[in-house]
C-alpha cells in the first residue's frame, strides 16, 4: 500500500503504507486512510511529528544483519513529510492523505 500526502502549498509526497501510518500515529492521528488535517491543526501535528522523530533519534537503530541494503532511519524518511507540513502551516493550508 502507498499513501500520498497532498496540500496546495507543496508537491505531493508518496510513502510506503507502514511508514506513513507510523508517522500519522506520531502526529496524533489514527491510521485511517484517507484522512485530513485542517489548516489550524497542521502546526500541532508538525510539532508532534518532529518531537517523536527527535525521540526516535536517541534510540539506537536496529540493523538487519541479513540484508545487504543500508538501514534508512525514520528521521530521514520523515524529511519530505516534515517539509510538506511546514509549507502547509506557513500557507495555512489543509493536508490530506489517501
């Protein structure tokens, strides 16, 4: 499953479903797809997401020794969504996902 976040103030962001659902929960929302955040609630959601990402950074990453691929941290995966939320907050725009 893929989840696409949209707002009028930024280009769309598409993420893998499990990562997107985890970030939605970090923002204080249910894992319901589709969904939306009203413009007035976007700054609070951005604040909760960045706080959760900062808390995640302090924990040590778990590496899969069987995988040949490098581990991509949740902080790196969150950067596009943080940019979208920041642009939406600045433009006072709603954020939707489907």
